[in-house]
C-alpha cells in the first residue's frame, strides 16, 4: 500500500477528482489520500476505493520530502494529464485541484515500494524545468512533440516557416509555456536567432530537436530526378540539422549539459523505403548524430536521433498522395507489428524518453520506432502462421 499527498487540493474540487485523480489511482492498487486542504464535511468521491487521512502541508516530515524527491506535479501537468484521459474534466477545475503530489510506501515491503514507484512515475513530469527548441514544430511530429514536451513541464520554442500553424500551436500551449519564432533552417542567421531567442527568453537551452524536413517529388527512377530537388532536400534535411546541432552546441558546451535530437527515418537503415534524396539525407543525419555524440560526450551532452516507420503526417500524405486513413491502412498492411497503428504521439513519446533523464546514459543512438519492420526481410516466410 502507498499514500498520496496532494498539496493544494481544494474541497470544492472533489467532484472533479472523482473522474480524474482517484480513477487513475485505482490503476495502482491499494492507496489512500492525504490532503493538505481542510476537507471538513467532504465526502470521498464515489469511485474512490482508497481511504483518506488528514495531514498538513507544513508537516516537517512530509513537505521536505516532496521537494527532496522532486515529486512535484504542476498545474499544467494536472490539466494535460487528466484532460487527455478524461475529456469531461474542465481545465479550470483541474488547475485548482493540486499543486503537488507525492507518493510514499506505507511499509518497507518490496511490493509497497514498487506500487509507490509506479504511481509516482505515472504522474511525473519528465521535463520539468527544461527548455526545448523544436524546428519544424508547426505540424506533424514536431507539433505533437511540442505539446507532449509542454505537458511534461518543458518550456518550448517552436521554430518553423509555417507562421500561421506555428503561432496556432504556440497559442494552444499558452504564452507562458511556448513561443513561436520564424526560422528557415537553411539560413544560419535564422538558426542562430532561434537559439539566441530561446536563451534570452527562458535563460537556457536543454533540448534541441532538429525535426524540420522535406521530401522531393516521388520519382522512382534516378534518371528522372532533378539536381535542384536533390539539393533542396539535402539543404533542409542535412544542412538544417547540421546548423541546428552547431548552434545548440554553442550554448550547451558552455553549460556542459544538454540533449540534441534529430529526426531521421526508417530510410536511414533500408534501401527502397524512400526517394534517393530523402534516403541520402537521413543516412547523413545518422552520421552527424554519431559523430557529434563522440565530440560532445566530453561535455556531458547527449546526441541521438529517431527513425520512425511511415505514419500519417502532412509530409508523408503529400508524398504518397493519400489521405491519413488510407496511408495508415496501407502502412498497417505492410508493417511487421500488427494490431497497432503508428501515430505522431508514438514518435513524440520516443523523443520525450530520449530528451529526459530516463535516457541519461543513451547517446549516439538511432532509435527505431518501426514495429520491427527494419529487421524483416519479407522474402522469408518461415515464421508465417497460415491462419494469422
């Protein structure tokens, strides 16, 4: 069994907690809530199976533990976590529910300790206090990553050339959490300005996500490919990543910490999965990632990239000429892992992991989010079940 301490819980919000906090807590087995609020005359929410215990937020044995163990749940995290799971919960109400949450095992048994750790991990902000700059953050993987990073406590700068979309995403996250800056990643002055604006606005840069990318027109025969198209793809997908890495390193080396991420592709590992220019550019991203991981490791800076399978993004649907649903159906039919559809939040969650301290010893890695597709040779069928 474990205890949960909610600092700042308000008595008039228990109806909201009913469908949010307490319902979530039931996933973790036996529990009881210790609320710092005066709950006189307040009945436990009907769906709560745990018990309640009065405690004081100023309790000398408890409050220091909240800070010492970095187990703080901000208003924003409460809002976003519960709005995602429970659409009927209103933002304003959840914003009042709690300022902090702390889980403590009620005994020294391994079972109770594990239960407390699981509960804490569920509610934890992985990027609390971090600052992230995301290129190509106005749509697709970048926009989804911006939202998830903000949900986990990060301040986010979105850098893109799609001004209307970028401002829309930024506004949806709130002015205190996100800022938009116009940025053409092939222009070094733009990249430098985006990095400098991040530092001047939020005081530092912890995470650089080089996500901006394009593809060329789908022309399967190399003799039909144009030099101008090839160079344009490399300019954004390779030079843009190089410049992002360069200027992120400029400020991260001084801080002797940081994380640089870049979006590669399944095409960085397989032939025939993308156009010549796109394939070439993503191989280059992996090479840059590995080289820079070696250079910056001495400064405590981690450098990684992500290689997703095909998924429905504006870039992908435009390239293949299909709508989201048709593209997903086609990719599901070809994919190795059945019963699951790859979505932008899956890639964003992989980026979240690599950007967080959960991956503090991961560097120089190309993380595939492809359901095992990259290791499959479809010509061999020895593991096929006739009735699968």
